[in-house]
C-alpha cells in the first residue's frame, strides 16, 4: 500500500489567544504558517496572536489550567475537528488532487489553513507524512473524497 489514512483518536485541541510571550507550555511559539512541537503537544500558528494546541486525548483540563495561569485566553475546541494522518509514498499525490498548496516546496513544520476538495482544513506537513484537521461536519465528505482520490495509489 502506498497511501495510508488513519483516524487519530479524539485529540485535545485548545485555541489560545496570546499577546506577547515566547512559549506555550514550554514550547517555542511558531512563526507564521508553521508549527512547533514539544512536551507532548504541537503548537500551530493559526493567525496573529492565535495558536492551536494539539495533544493526545484526555489532556484538555490539564493543559487548559496550565495555559490559563498566564495572560492567555483558552477555549477547548476538541470536538470541533477530526484528525487524520496521511502517510505513504503517494500521500502528497493524493492531496494534490484537491489542494492548491505546492507540497513539493513545503518543508516539514509547515502548517496552513487551506481548502482541500472545497473543505476547509488545517494541513500540517511532517517528516513522515501529513496531519489533516477537518471540521467534524465535513468529516464524512472528506473521508469519501480521500478514499476516491486514493484509489489509484492503493494496491
């Protein structure tokens, strides 16, 4: 199989609004259109002074409490998006069927909000593939599209 799509379990997702500061949870703040990782969490740049913290399931209360101690505004959005990991030698080819981002020049650590097959997503480029965050209400459509776009690459 040259393409593998895996649903990740219910992930902790916290939107954080922060003015000033250098780190969140001890992780350096990412530059625009990037993400940083550490302490079991990814910190995604979503816009000026807005970040998304993505972590393993069940850490909402712990991370929200840690983030709220500072001057950050924190909202738990864990139920807002589903998370899918796309890996394999043809993962970029599958995404190219519906995404205008040139993944050939997007290095690992890139994080963008874009459209994939008319569906708003957050796309994270990793060394081992891609992490895609898709709104819950578009999840069934996204999975059907992904299955169709992957068909020619699955043996």
